[in-house]
């Protein structure tokens, strides 16, 4: 059954979608202390909130659970910070804004993704790539020396990769956060393409892969490959799936062996292993109430020299305790199981968890926009009209 919308509702839907896409495009940039993306985010939130308040529609149990778990997540974190010796409310504020954003998106099916959305997302990734190359060129980056270093056969530590991407620091967020956000945008692109019936070409993959590659983030390159494998697995036979998994596993194994050094203290991978060991060894110290963000940062800096666990669930428990972790996990799981019925939503889920798995806390808009996008409606491409058939007959 096709639903036709009035001109006003079509315009409203287009405004919401374009503001949503604008927030995605602006998110990685440092400009205005990384606040510019908030303008379109607050814009589409306002339009959708107005739509929620002015239209009658029954709310589901899932939406109620989403709101309650989100509220409890915020309240538990705020309580821990209030009682902490050195309170910090930065993450609490992020949580408030982004949890409300997801809840508002979930309240109405107000975002519509069509073929133009897929086109826009690819153009966004291409714009990021062009800007990155232009910055490198302006800074006099010698790409040939980087290629020689990466193909020399010697393992490169994460600090060396950070050095390669240093010219982009004046424009974008840190290389891992920006690169993983590009990977998350690729997850949304795959989801939209599946919903509208658009084939994902090798050129599409190359655009996103290169947009990640310019940041020299190992995690993000792995994420792009994993996301593409997940997407392909959802549309092939079991035999083909086994072949894809085998090929993907071989590529990832070769990549890890070439670019990860778990024995080097200067490599971020080995540092993460130390952090995770510390989490399990000292779990009893913070699992009930957490340390608060500043308290956790201080403890880890004194013990290991790094300010967070680089694993989202460890960060959540370390900062705010196990109860908060359960509440926020309920919020995320509710998004997953009460949003889209499309099996391709698992690409969005993979994008979210790949993004937060080895960094951040999971509250950032750059992560949660994926779970919000699962509540959008995709509008399939119209069926092709047989040659020579007039429009009236086709209708």
C-alpha cells in the first residue's frame, strides 16, 4: 500500500531529512569548537518535536521503555557526578541531548530516506575525501614517503599513523573518531541503499574506503570491511555467505598481522590490552557506583597513563557503575528491537557497536545517530515502467 503525503507534509519531511544530513556532514569538523553540527541537529529535533505535539498518534510500549531507560541512564549518571569529588557534567549533557534526539526521532516516523539520501551520503563522503586531500596538499604532505613506509614490511605503531594524519587535526576531530564516523556513515549508506533498492557498487565502496584511508585509522579500515561483509551476508545464500566470511576473515587477518604490533608499548593495541586487564582486575572497585568521569580519568592516568578504557561498556561501568550500564544498554537494545523491521538494520547496529567498541562512551551523536536512523522510513525506488507503456497505463 502506497501512502501519499500532502505537499506540506512532503516539504516538512524534506526539511527534516536535509537537516539530518547536514548534521552528519558537519559532525567531524572542529570549527566553532565542534558545535556547528548542533544547529541542524537542534533544527530537525525542533521540527519533529512540533510534529509530535501537534499530531495525534498512539505511542507504543517500546517507545515508553525507550524514554524510561533513557531517563534513568541520564539520572544515574548525573547522580554519580553530583556525588563525585570532582564532578564533570560534559558527558551527562551529551547524553541528555542525544538521548532526547533518539526519543524524538522514535516518536514519529518523520524521516524519509529515498534514493536522493543515498546519493547525498556518497557526496558527503566524497566531500570529506576532497577536503582531506586538499588539506594534505596545502600542508605539503609527501604521499610517496607514506606509501613507502606502509609498504616497507615493517610494522607501524599507532603513534606513527597519528603522525601521518597530523595535518588534518586543524580541520577534523581526532583521526580515529573522524575515521570511525565516516565508517558509521557508510553503515547508514548501506542501510539506505538496501531499503530503496539501490545496488552498492565498487565505486561506492571505494569512495568510503578512501575517505577512511586518509585518516590512517586501522580500526576504521577494519570497520568498513566488516560493514560491507555484513551487508553482503544479508542478501546472499548460505554457500555464498561462507565464501564471503572466509574472504573477509583472510583479509582482516592479513591486515592485523601487517599493521598491529601487540608486543610494542608504543602501539595503541597493546595499551588497550593493559587497560582491559586493569578493568577486570579492579572491577570490584567501581562496579557499583563508578568513579565519575574525572575520577576514572585520574585513576587510569596514575595507573597506566591513559584517561579511559577505550571500550564503551568498560568506560560506562568505570565512570557510572553497573546499574547505569544496564539502563543505557536497555535504551540501545530497545532501539534495536523496536525500530525498523528490516534485517538490514543490523548493518546500523554493527556500525554503532564497531564505532563505540574501542573508544568513547557511546553517548555521542556521532554514534547514536545510527540507532535513530533505524526509525526512519525508506522509500523504495518506483518500479521500472515497461518500454512503450504510457504513464496512464502504468498507473
